């Protein structure tokens, strides 16, 4: 083990609330995420309700998933919602040009998605089509979903079997308009966002939270343009801001876009490079938030990081357009590090959506295409162990003598990461040891609050490459951790190499 290090948690000083929505999810019509993942169809042998896989629903409900983004991604900007309503046999068939060039029969559409959200007890986040859609199309979709009373779209919804309007709060104004969403420049898109947002109406007490499609990575100029346009409302009668948040996309890629690296076979050096790239999220959130501060110092406008996670080369033998990858202990640590960063940025970050929930990129759930077996990934377990942070008050974590670091690619990578929160009289501390080979003892001073009975859980494995399969469902799964001792107000935590630990308990 490395020498012990200390950290201080100010238990009695509550910081900004960690929005539960940073534990959000994303499901695109891509590969086997919707079809063969969430949705197997009513005739499937796999237990389902109206075609939606029940074990998937059950596993995600156990995470208390707060929201689900749909239908894309790139797919959102070529999706025409009217193709996905009405009798299934009459629905239009299209080509999913972005993802494998496969036929999309639209059998999973608006009603099926809202049904899924109801089963999951989660909030829908719908990304509308700006790239190839019309203002009218988007406006009518909102009317169809959320309007009460009588109107053309309400009549259509009722004719399709849904009387009551749904509640939809989160609404995306396109996706990646700088790329697959229309190849626009920042100024051009900002004007489009204003126009589309104008016609995204609030009906009754359904108040939309409009999310303008934001930057990739460190494109601060994009964020600046969106913020600039938000300020010039032009019309005095418009009291509200046209959009309430801007999004941000950043993927953790160990290698380059051309050669991203293997999901399961990687060297220790490649592992450290990956962790350094994951840490970059901290810098990005600071950078974009700083730009926003110039226009919005009171942080009314949120950041929605609606795509994040690891992106590896696809599993050998699978369709390159389906983005199917395995998920190891390395991915779990990428997730736990992201959550520490998200908690730190609770004052500006209102939502984050991992890409993507089932069978695509850094998934929570993998399903076997032949046997249908369901596998929970190491990343799933991080979401589960951390779910107590949802809507909790963030607590500042200090390390007066510093935390251990390691030089990676000419930069300093802190190898211990800690975050903490309190909610309903309970404390939750999350600790990651990113060191690939050495254990680490951490002495946590709980200043301003004592802890009573506590539970400690650990997620680790013999190797960073460890992962779960239908034959080894629990190769990486949480178990009770004996290596945590409470001495007065000091929590002594032993973190084995490459491990993630949570300690939770009632505050005394
Ligand atoms: O998540 C996969 C793709 O990554 C999304 O469709 C797109 O928005 C991003 O480029």
C-alpha cells in the first residue's frame, strides 16, 4: 500500500444540491439499445409488457433512474415522430443512416417510449429534430404529448389510444448540430435554437425545460454563441429565457477516434491515459461554466451533459455501426470519477446522461443476442452504489496535505478521488483508488458530524480487465467491505488497488 493520506469532509456545511438528474440515462435507436435491448416485441419469449423487457425495467428501477433521453443522438435529427404513431402495421419504414444503415420500422415510437418511462417511473427527456425536421413538426409533437382539452393533435393522440396528456419537462432542441445534426456553425445554430424554442409551448401546467444543443469537448466559442443569443430576446413580451440549459458532449476515448482501443484488452499505460482523459471532464465543466458566468453569473442556465462515457472499438465480430462494447472495472472507475466531478459542479450541472443505457457504448446492461441473457456491467454497480447522492446536498472534500498523484502523459493524475453528500440525515462518501497496482489508506476526518451505524461496499476485481458475462454474472459486483473503521470522527478506509468504495450511514 501507498502511505496513508487524509481528507476532510465538512459534514455540517451543505453545498449545492446534487441534481438527481446527473444520474440520467440515454437510449438511442442505435444497434441493440432499443430493439433487442429495451424492446423485444410482444411476441418474444423473453418476459415483457407490451414488448418492453421486464428484467431490464426491473434492473433500471433498482437504480432509481431519474430520466431517459430519447430517441437520439444523431438519430434524433432524422426522426419524424409522426412515423412512429398509430397502428404498427401502417407505420413508415426508414433507413437508420447513422447506425448500420438498417431498416427502422418505427414500431417503437412516442407511445412506446412514454410507456417505458411510466414503467421505469422515470422522467422523459425528448430530443426534437432540428437538423431535418420543421418547427411545425416539433411544435405539434409537444402539443400531441402535453396538451389537454381539444385540439388537432389532442384528437390525434386520443384516436391513438391515449386520453390524458403526458408530462414532459426536458426537451432537447436537436443534437450535435455542429456535426450529424445539420453541420451548422455556432451562430447559425443559435438562431435556429431561438426559433425552434419559440414554438416549444408550455401547455397548462406542463412547463418545458428547453435544452439547446451544446458544444463538444472544449468548444467554448459554441457555448459563448448560445449564451449571447439567449441575452438578446428582441421581444419585450418574452419574459422567460428561450432555453433553460445548454448541453455538452464529451466521450472518454483511450486512443484516437480512428483507433479507440479495445474494451477488454489494454495495458496499464492505456488505463492511466483513459483515466486522465476522464478527468478532463472537470476542466471542461469549469471552462464552459466560466463562459456562461459572463452572461449568467447567477447560474440560472444549466449545463446538461447529455452524452458522456467511454467509447471503445466495437467487440470483434459485431456490426461496427452498432457500437456494442464490453465494460470492465476500468469503465467502472471512469464512471465513479465522473460522478465525483459531477458532484463538484453541482452549482451549474443540472443533468448528465451516460451513453448509453443498454447494449451501446458504456452500458449498464448487456443482453445476449442469442440466449437473451441479461448482464449487469461494472458501470451499473457504480450507479447503484452511488444512488444515495441523488438530490443530496453536496459536501466539500478537502485534502490539506494533497492527494497522491501520478505523472501520466506529462500531466498529474490524482489517484484518489473522493466525494460526499448528505440527505435525510444520512451521509454517503464515495472513494475511488485509481492506482492500478497499489492499495491506499485514506483517513477521512468527518468534521462537524459524527457517524452512527454504517455500511461499506466495495467494487473491485483481480484485474482492471475483469468484466461480467452470461457465464460469470458477478465477476465484478459489489460486496461488503471490511476495510473501513470508524474511530471517533475519523473514518479509516482501506482502498485496494483499482477499487471503488462507498460508506453510508446515519449521521449521529
Ligand atoms: O452516442 C452515440 C453518438 O455519439 C450519438 O448519436 C451522437 O450524438 C454522438 O456523436
